[in-house]
C-alpha cells in the first residue's frame, strides 16, 4: 500500500536522489501523491509534496518547489537525512495538503506513516483544545502533534517522545520521524504494518518494502510489532515500546536490481506472466514435502484457508484439490470476514494463510485469531521474513521472485502450484507430482502458440463494457480471477459465476454486446458446462471458449466465436494452465484500452490496512 523510505548517511552523499529513487521503486504498490522532507546542513527542514506520480514530485524538487516556511530549498546541496512517502488515500482526498510527510505546529518535526490511527478523531480533538493547529484531513498528522506534545512536555529526546506518543495510539502504523533538533537520527516504529532497516556502509535506510533499498544494500533487519528504533548513519538500536532492548542480526535479501527489471517487456505484468514456467519450477523446489508440514497435513481433521483477493481464488482451487484428492474437509474464508466472526474451529484444525506479500492486514489478523482459537498455522507467502511468515507455526515460501505489477499473476500461479504439491505430498501421489514437473514446458507452449490469438481476440473486445466469466468445479476460481483481472487492469466491468448457476438470474444480462468467457477444459464436467454454453449462444451472446486442445477444441471452434486452447493435462492441474491465457487476455485488453497496466488506479500492491 503506501510506501515509506528514510535515509541517513554521512559525508557528501545527497539524500534527495536516494529518497526519490526509493519512491520510484515503491510506485508499484499503488499511490495517489508523494512527498519528501529533508534536513540540510543548517539543521533546517524543507518539505516538498505533489499530487500524482513521483515524477511530479521530482519536477518540483528540481524546480526548487519547497513549500516549508522554515528551512531551505529542498534542492540545497547534499542534505544527509530525510524521509519520503507515497500515499494511498484513507483519510482525506488525494490533495497536496494531505500528502505526507506531515508536520507539527512549527514545522520542526515531520512524520510519514502507513496504516490507520483508529482513535485519531478523539486525539485530534484533545490536541486542538490544547492549541495545536492542523493543516490536513489525515489521521497521520495527529502523530506529528502528539510527538511534539511529548517532546515539549519534557521528553527532549525524539526517541522517547515518539514512544510516549505511540502509547496513546490505537490502530496500525509504520512510521518514520525526523526533527530539526535531532539532525543525526531517524526514529521509526511499527505495529501491524511492515518496516525494515537496510544496513549500509556509513549509511542506513528505512523502508516499508525491500524493493526500495535494492542496489544500496542487501543486509536488512526486520522490525516486529511493538518495536521502535533509533537509526543513525553508522548504527541503530531497537527497543520495545515497553523499553526492552532488542538484539537482532541482519538478514540477506534475495532480490537484486537485475531481477527487478522489465527485461525487454513493455510492462511488468507481461514479464511476470512470461515468468510462469520458472515460477512453477521454483515452487517444485519449495519445502512442501518437509516432515513437519507433511505431518501437519496428515494429522489435520479439517483445513481452514484464509486469504484475500487473488490469494483467496487460489484458496478455492486448494479447497477443490484437498477435498477431491486428499479427502480432507476444507473451509475457505475471506480474511476481512473471518476476523470479525465468532467462528468455532473444530479440533485439529490446520489454518492456512495465503498471501503474496505476507503483510496483508486482514489475513494476518485472521491467522492470529486462528492461533488464539487453538489451530496450527501454515503460511504460503512469497516474501521471506514477512510478518505472516514469522508468526505462522510453519511457512512455505513460493520463491516466485519479486512481483512488481500491482495485479498479481505469477504469485497466483505459484500459489496454485504449491497447493497442488501439498495435495500430491499428503496423498503420496507420485504421478500427480510428476505431471506438475511437466507444467513449465506446457506453459511455454501456451505462451508461444496462444498469445497472438489472445491478442487478436482481446483487440476485438477492447471496447466492451461488460463481460461474464463462467466455469464449473475447479475452473470456477479461474473465472473469478479472470473477472477480477479485467476489473483491475482494464477497468472493464466483469462478473464471474458458476456456469450452472448462471441461469438462476444473471442470464438476464445476456445480449449481443455482452461476451461470456467460458473456462471449459475437457474434464469431468465438460458436457455439463457445454450445455450452459449453449444456453448463452441460444440468446445471442458472444462466447469465448478456453478449452483443451484436440477434440474439445475442434467441437467448440465449430460453433463459438473464439477458442483459446491449452494442452491436455491432469484434471487437477488445469487451473494452473488456464490462468496463463486468462491473464494474457486481461493484459492485452488493458493495453488496447490504453490503461496503466502496472499501476491501476485506486489499487495497492500490499493491502496493509482494513
């Protein structure tokens, strides 16, 4: 979601280009405004903010567009310390006054913040009664004034004033704080929103996402909930909000500058779809077959899967796999719903959290609730060291590599592969595992042979405003995912429905201008789904059929408008193959509509607020 970067260095290093470069690396997370505050060598702070892309902020910085009444031009030579932010609006419209960083009354303390301060309204009222003046509509500004209050009340150290302020706060946060009176430190803290310290040589970097520090250091320290740190150019220390000192060794990042580029593709989304074969190969090497995880699966009397968005669609495929092949009852719940329901868990429940980022707020809260209710917990995440990974009893890493496009594609394919591997392990089905290992070659075949066809079909439907996605059994979650991706990247209204359910109401929407995308592989419900397809054709609705090459392809080609073919494969694995053309279809429609594919409006990559 929102992006944070803070930098402190020594010598002649200029903080501004480092901060701006970090913001650019965080653009994929989704945002609507950006800002930077730096301390110059006269110990004065200047603030520059802009609505829209980081490029707008960069232009203002280059033109000397500092808006602070105190301090010098933000382009002054070599400020050595600063904080910056990309904001995704929660409180207050995306206006310049609501962009971060936010300041206290006299502009001497600046704060950037990810998360939501739930009791900000009551805190703001009390602070205003005490004479504090507010300049924004945000919850974040309360933090700057609270820190100011405690600083002037006797806590003359920025670290201690910040800690006192945070003890009054309810909600979630990752924050970084600078002050004109403390020009050689940055204070940072987290509660349910990710924050890391990048450990450099004579410099340190604070960020909400590892991608912001790639290329400057590969050594990072992860903050845990309820921890606060003081960071200088040559070192840092960490304590809990209660005052307990924390010693934690740095870890090494796997992400590099090289694997975070587009590699010749026009968009990250396109590149990441093309990475699907490698993603499946890496998933096969994951620790799915470890003794601990295999025992947890075998001893579970039932499984609860909690996830959100695309990860939830993967969970629905996992439900099908584990019930159909392993005979384990599986319930799936959306994280934002499970966390607020009084859901009794049966004995010997295994709760599985699926999250690309490992920081999804609702999924994290759900896994904590499942643990409180006595369930064993397993995380399937892509981000090493993420909060969900650290808090679950067991973790399976996707090893899918960085996913930069806001719309998740390769992470979903990796999640499906992990769930299929789990099914193969718990059932000891060597044949299924063997077929999984053939998937990379099959995906390469789909991309090579079908992308030109898909691009042509997409161009014909680019101006469509409504579309349905239908499937049955384990193809229905792929229909859900196809509809979601069209909404996300092409801003095209799309709905998904089980094909057999479509006649119970939604079929009233069918006309000659409303296409239906059928996921209809040659599986156990092929004939049933074909009957549903015929119901659409009988009412004049255009049909795109995604099916298995061979007999089904020939049959459907004779009387549908368009056919996309995938190789014949084990029925359990067709969702993995079907996801690839569905993603390519959404991608090419979005490109044809002129959409910003990698940075869809209003969306965030890692949703760390409710």
